[in-house]
C-alpha cells in the first residue's frame, strides 16, 4: 500500500494547468496535495484536503474517479493516470483522526440550524462551527450521515467513518439532535422564534418514486432505498427482480447477494444503463444479470410481468409491443428514482419548490424564504457526495455573509 501510493505520487507531473483539478467537482488542489505528501507533510496535506472538502475521505472511496480526477489526468491519454484517490484516502484517513480544533474561531454568539446530517449538512456544520457559529444539527434518523449511513452499503463505505466524523463535529462544539423531524415535530418558524440567525436545509431525496402500476402494494414488493437502509429486516428469498438499473439498483443487487439472494436480475426499459460503468462491473462480478428493453406492466405475488419495449434510434423506450412475459421472483425491488419529501415546503411560509419538489434557491443558495439556505440532493435531485459537499460549501459561505450583514 505505502509503496503503491508513493509510486502514484511520484508519477504526478505537477502540471502547470492540472486537468485533474478541472475534472474534480470540488476543484481539489491535487498537485499541491501531492507535493506536500512527497515532502512528508501529511497533516498539511490533510488540512488542505479537508478545508477544500470536508467529505474528502468519503469522496476518496465513493466518487466515480474515472469520470473525475483520474479520468482527466493528462497521463491517462497514453498510459495509466495518477490514481490520486488512493493518496487522498491515505492522507484524509490519517487527518480525520489527528485533526484538532486549533485555529477554530471562538463562539461569536450566533446560532445556526442545520436540517439533515448528510454530506451537505455535515459540510455546512464543519465550516460554520470552525468559523465560530453555534451549530445545531436536526436529524430525523438515529445516526448521522444521510445516504452515507442509510444508502451506500457498508461493503463500499464502512459506517465507522461516520462515527469518526461525528466525533470531530462534537469536538468543534456542534450539537446534534437526532430523531427530530423538521416540518413535522418542529417547524422552521420555531427555529427563528428561538433565535437561530439562519437555517440550512440539506434534507436530501428520501421519497422513492413509484411506478403507479398494479401490484406495488404487495408484500413481496419493496423500494430500493428503503431496503438499503435496513436490508437485514427484509425476507427477500432466493430470486430477486430489480426494476431499474441506476447506481442505487446496483447497490440493491449487490446487497441482496449478501443477504441470501442466489439470483438477482435487473430490468431496464431502454437499451442503456444510467449507472456508472464501474458500479455495473462490480454488480456483474457479484453475479447480477442485466436485462434490457423490458417495460414493467404489473407485479404479482410470484414476480413481475413485462412487455418488450419499442425503442427509438437512441435506445429510449417509446412504447411496448408483443405478449406479456412473466418472470418468477420471490421479491421485486423498485429502484427507479427518489425525490424530496414535502414536509418542509408544506409547513414553511414562503419556502418554494419546483415541480419535482426540489427546493428553489438563488445563486447564493438562499431559498425563497429569507435566511433559509439549501444545498445538496434536495436542490438538484439525487446526484453525488462531492456535488452535495461542494454546493454546501457555497451555501455556508453565503450564510456567513448573510449573518455578518445582520451583525
Ligand atoms: C444507494 C445509494 C448509493 C449512492 N452511491 C453513491 C456513490 O457511490 N458516490 C456518490 O458520490 N454518491 C452516491 N450516492 C448519492 C449520495 O449519497 C447523495 O448525493 C448525497 O448523500 C446527498 O447528500 P445530502 O446531504 O444532500 O442528502 P442526504 O445524504 O440524503 O442526507 C439528508 C439527511 O437529512 C435528513 N432529513 C431529511 N428530512 C429531514 C427532516 N424533515 N428533518 C430532519 N432531518 C431530515 C435525512 O434523514 C438525512 O440524514 C448514493 C445514493 C444512494 C441512495
Ligand atoms: S493531471 Fe495528472 S499528472 Fe498532471 S497534476 Fe494532475 S494528477 Fe498530476
């Protein structure tokens, strides 16, 4: 491991215009981090990574690196690119345990409420707490992390990482209130009543999209994101049919194999999968079967029923044809998409959402309600950890400017 990452670091050309950085949605200063690492300045390198993106350790493990940093590295044009994420993982893993609160600003008397403890909420909490704001996170679930805790499976992202993040947040003075549903138990108006100067919404997308077809309420039918939250509480049998072929569907398939499934089939209406190639490759290695061009018609207690899709020249479905085809399966899992729950919008005066329930923001991440900011999946729909963290950084900086004006 040590030899490998040193080799990777030595491989880097220290480009004047590093394309790797352009390929990273968080614009990670990759060449500078590598230079510090080569000078044995591990903590300086870790600090640089953390300040740029507090989710650096998570990103080193779950980003689609071939679509981002490694995929853009100039060396990859003719040979192997620098696999920076391996170096990043080593540095950020060490830094997360050794970072201190030295340099953090003292409490400035202003309190901020953060709704949701996913990558967006955690990023805002780290930045604001570091800058002297009193931060309270309101989280609906019992543990922090959002989709890192309840979506991405343990075999891809060990949950102990989130305990370490929690410890660092607490050290910075962040307060965490678990089991509180904002827009249910408490309202955003209650937060302003109690003196919070601004509010951040990072509540993500937790409502599974439904198919609107017969059979969705049967006992053998489940939703992918609900299944991933607690796979051990489901009895799925030996044969599992998954409707959908995106990244979430890949995690459902791989988790099902680890919870008793012998055969897992994924069905897609069109001729292409929206999943990242490497996620699909892993699911294939686990034994998943991919079946394209099938449109779901209904679900029975014995399995789903399809018709062949009629596809246009781009491979998109434009209709169905032929006879119905029944596929025997003990369990059918629907993993097509997610969108936000509407509690916050329904209970907050002036807070507006677009047609898909996504919260509307301006260029400073402020919502249509004064003093309320938002970022992450709840704004742009299901995307990635690095996008949530990067947008949350913009939101945190805007919140500080907003609260300074208010001084
Ligand atoms: C199965 C799966 C696999 C994924 N794999 C990857 C991957 O490999 N790489 C990658 O980059 N991205 C991946 N993603 C996407 C990534 O996890 C999300 O883009 C990211 O977590 C979004 O962060 P967020 O903070 O906006 O929201 P979330 O992570 O969804 O966090 C939102 C938090 O808000 C809480 N909350 C919601 N409503 C309320 C309320 N009313 N009151 C209080 N709390 C509330 C929720 O409980 C949750 O903790 C995956 C997603 C899923 C579902
Ligand atoms: S593009 Fe590749 S070689 Fe150039 S600085 Fe980035 S990682 Fe190093």
